[in-house]
């Protein structure tokens, strides 16, 4: 079947959201599948990734990347198979992961490929999660920015998520005590039972401060912050001398306009001689192979476990980001568009 005879369904941005994008901000359209130009490949997507960071990719507020244009295909990492190639280094049948967008087919330059998958011992979908941006974020955020030392206490917010669960397990591999914060008894049990955290705190249960004191009686050496907001405010006074705070995400803040007000952090950092640092995983692209080698080894050995929350069909995409922020997913959220 030629590409021109295929229908390409695409999820495009219909309206610019303020805050968390909802289903009504997207539209599902159909067009003819593209043909690859010289130097391009044509990819048939099998899995699409859903990331909390997508909120920033579609909002008008300043971000580390250009916002998705109105009418543009939603930016996304995807994993699939090359079905046509006009580049000498790729051929039909190659499994690839890259910036292919929320659509059935993508004709892209090879610069859009994030990784060419040659290790078939791990299922394709994992290259969008534990071996994708989520695992890479956990790896570089914890090891490079957090710099954990054996015996230290590492606290992780959104600990049952695809990034947080990986952070906790890497912390254990580094000889640390891992404590997770998650919402509800199902997710806290997931942290301890599935991912091996030493303790987990349900922030929805109330009295977060007392729960932090009980779970971290000697204080916190590394805080991997995926939420900002009230949870992080409660953590600051419990930092140990020399603590490191890793700013990975701000999931609890629904809207940054007007800019929310909160406690001042300076005194905590000064008195505890602590460090707070933000990072973006895209800054570490040159070292992705190093991280993936370590992560794949840990997965093969069973030292890192991961779970997936798979939505079926491209029609489920418009509401997928909002669902993340509603806390619906148990594991890495993906959309399965094709299955070979």
C-alpha cells in the first residue's frame, strides 16, 4: 500500500489553553499519509507518549521550547516502525523512537529520531518510558543534580509516576533510603510494593507535616520535586544541612498567570546550606547513550521495574494530558495507535 492511499489521523491543537489543556483544546482530523522526501523516513507510529510537560508545550507562556502552533500536530515522542526510507542509514522494518507527534504516520528527517532501537529484549513501549524521557529525567536529575550518597534519605513527589518511580529505584541502587509522596492508598501501596520504596506518604490523607516527620525522622538529604506548591513548602523546613533540591516539575500549579505566591525559600537554603536547582533533560542529549546503557542493564536485571497505563486509539489523545493531572494513570501513560 502506498503512503498516498493511507489515511493519516492527526491530533492538532485547536485552541490555546490557559493552564492544563483539556480535550476541547484539540481536534482529531484526517489527511492523506505523507510521502518521505529525500533524506527522510516514513514512520508508522505504534505508541504515543503523554507527558506532564506537554502542558508547557501548548501554553502561550514562556517555556524552554516553542509552543505548538494552532493547527499544528501535537508535539510528542512516539515509537514505531520505519515503513519507507529515503535515507541510506535507515530501512523499512527499523524500530525507532523520536519526535513524530500525535498522528498515525510521520515523514521526518532523521534528526527527529531520538533513538534507533536494536535491543528487542525490552518491549517497544518502554522506550517512551523507563528508557525514554522519563527514565532519562530520573537518571540525570537524581544522579547529576541530586548527587545522592549512600545512607542518605531521598524524598520523591509524584513517586508512583513514571519519573518518580524510577527516581526511587535508582536511589535504592545508590544505597539510599527512598521515601515517596503520592496521592491515595493505591498509589502509595504501588510505591512500596511494586517499586521498593522504604516508605510512602499519602498527601491526600491530611497532616502531611506529621507524615513527613514520621517517614523522614532525620530529615531529607535529596528532595526530587515534581510538584511545587504546598507539598514542597512542607518539605523545606525538613531539609538537612547540605541538602539538594531537584526541581523537575510543577504539577500542582494549574496556572502561572498570575504568578502564585508562596513561602520564601531563601532562609531554608541559607541556614541548611542547601542547594535548589532546576534542570531540563533535553540539556543532556549528548549523554543519553550512557544513561540508556545503565537503565537497560538495570531493567534487564530486574532492579528497576516499570508499569504502563495504556489508552487505546488516537481518539483517546485529546483528554490524555488532562487525565494525567487528574491523577488517573497508574504508571507511564501511553496511547496505542497501532499494534503489529
